[in-house]
C-alpha cells in the first residue's frame, strides 16, 4: 500500500508569479534609484580600471560592511 507523504506532495508557493514580479520590480527600482541619483565625479570618470586580479571588496569596503553590520 502506497501512502502519500506531506514531504513528497507539491506545495503551493506563498507568492504567486505576478506577486513575485511586483516584488522584483519594487526592489530593483529602489536599487537603480540609489545608483542613479549620485552624479559621477570627474575623478571617478578619469580613474583607470581595476586589474583583473584585484579583490572585489577592498579593505575600506570590508571595514564599512563590518561596521554597519
């Protein structure tokens, strides 16, 4: 006799597809506004690109991340 287990039964997602799209739209909007509202400085535009082997998170960034956490 086979019995169905609740762990094996497909469960509904707490958010439907349209709700997930709205959440994504709202979250992406705030992030893009945060990035787009600060004008670039001349020094930033003239800076050379970072090397391929440089770390993504600098020492200053790590201090700020840990300080805010």
